[in-house]
């Protein structure tokens, strides 16, 4: 049975293309590696800011929801879509942020609702406004919550931040649920109506339930007073999330001088709380929006008082601290948001790119040398096979095939373009072709 005829060695037919590949392949490999590394850096270190974020606010007619809706309009100017979700208030907002299954990025959260919860996965972008605790009661002369023991007190609806805070304040004054004091689950207008009707003896209002209009209406009702927190400073020491604020005389109605004297109040602040993976560029936009929404003077605050880097229950984020100290970076002050974001990310990439390019440029000559030498070694592989055939006991037909292969190699070398740096290896290769031809001729001459 005849052995299959061996094929002639395969060498590049167009050596100009082979030379072009020798130059381009190393650059292509290095470029691909650099692109891959840069892509990984961008993805892991500095991803692009998201186009859409979600915020948990509050009931539809609440100050929380109104503020979130204003944020939405401001962020839209920079091409960011803010989805605003209604909620029952701070308690639900906080639980949404802590639940990884809820796709919520940030929320407005009242101080005092995080007791017993692990909030290490959250950060604060700052305090944004007060929501004071205002206590109205029937009669006069009450300056301490402990004096309401044994009475009927409206403390807010079930699950609300108002109720949670009221229970803490009452407990600090020795008033516990289930005792002689009747705790009524109502707030806002309902609690005020019950107070006027005599169904409750006191009402603890907080935030949206303590509006300017409602306070004026209650203070005009004979026999109803607002409690002056004589121990306001003590409350702020015991409960770090509380601040002491004052209602100066006449702030509700200058003409009628309501209130007639300074009223000392205590107030938790609302913080803009986010998950720790919030993009720094989005953080800057949110604080900028908060400055526009909450920076104006109001009934309880001076101009520029909010937003504030003073965080009460959540650690202030590093990006927020940087923004409060230095403001927006130069790029974000001078360029549109999308362009500044691109430029900022480009600057972040310059250092790792420089670190990558230096060894990459050293890799190119090594790859080029390997490409050229691999072509030379391919010829040597074919020569070794021919030499072995010459030493073997081969027939005339087989020797003719070996000469044909050798001629093919020599013809290929005659067309080969070799860089001058490898001329010595090239001519050594040609000498070895002659050497193998001599061995093959000698082997043929020795045949009888």
C-alpha cells in the first residue's frame, strides 16, 4: 500500500502582505490589550453616571413629594430622569432604601426613624429642611410633655414618622403606651379638629401637619395654646437628631403679633439619604438641586442654611463633603453635564493609560521579533524534514519530491523581504538551504 504523497511546505505567497502583517499584528495585539484594560478600568473604577434614578418621597400632597418633584425638574435640565415614588413617609422610605430588592437610589428621611436598623449601606448628602414638633394643648402654662400624663394625646397615625417620634419623646418623659395616658392615632387636620372639639387634650403635630395656616387657626381658638419647650436644649442632647429652633414673636402674623412671645421648639431635620453606590456626578447634581429648592429663607430657616453638611444619623458621603467645601469641579462648572462627565472620566483614565502604554510600547518590538523569527523557523522546519528524507533509504521518485520541496523553499526565499536587522539570520538560512541541497545531491550520487 502506497504512503500518501506529502504536501510541499506552505510559505506565504505574497511576501509584501506578510511583511505588512509583521508590522501591524504587534500593534493590533497591544491595542486590543490596552482597550480591554481601559474598558475594565472604566467599568470597575469610574462607570458613566446613570441616566435614570429613583427616589422615594412621601404622600402625594406632602412637602416631601413636592420637594422631590422639584428635584425632578432640575435634574431633567441635565438629562437625568428622576422617578419619584409615593410612600407613607420616612419610615417606608428608609425601609425601601435598606431593601436590596427595591430599586430605590435615594429618599427623604426624617431624623429619628432609624433606631435599631443597620444603616451602614446608606449615606447622607446633607440635611435639607426642618420639620418641627409643635404641641398644641387645651389650657395654659404647660411647658413640659410630662405634664400631659393622664390626658388624651393625638400622636399621629400608625406607621408615620410623627407617631414614632412622639412615642420616643413621651417615653423620655415617662409616658408609656398602655398607661393612664390615652394615645390617639390621628394627626394633621384630624387631630386639630379633635383638639378644638375637645375630643383630645393635646395634639403633637410634626412636619406637614404643622402648617402655618393650621397653627394660626389653632392659636386663634380660645383656650388652645402652643407649648414652649422649656427643656429644648436637653432634648437636643438626649436625641442627637433633634435641633432647637425658635418661632420669634409675630412670625406667624405680624399685625396681630402671633405668637406674642418667642416659642422654643424642637425639630428633627430631613436628610437626603442615598445608597453608597450613588454615582458622584449624580450626588453633585442632587446637592445642587437641594440648594435651589431649600436654600431660600423661610418660616423656620435663614437663607443659605440648607442644604447643610451636618448629618445626624447617617454618615455624610465623601462626595458630599467635597462638594460642600469646594463646589462643583471646573469641568462641571464650565461644560454641559454630559460633556463634563465624559471629560472627567477621561482624566481619570489618563494615569492608568500611561501606566499601560509604557510596558505596551516595549512589548511591540518583542512581538515583532517573534513574528519575523517565526517565519524563519518555519523554513527550518521544512529543511529538517527534507534532510531526514535525504538520509533515509528513499526511491528516485521520493528524492525528486524532496528536490521539488527544496526548490519551492528557495523560490520562496528569493521573494522574501527581510528587515536589515535580521539579514544575518536570513543569509544563514540560505546557506543551510545550500547545505541541505548538497546532502540531498550526495545521497542521490551514492545510490548504485
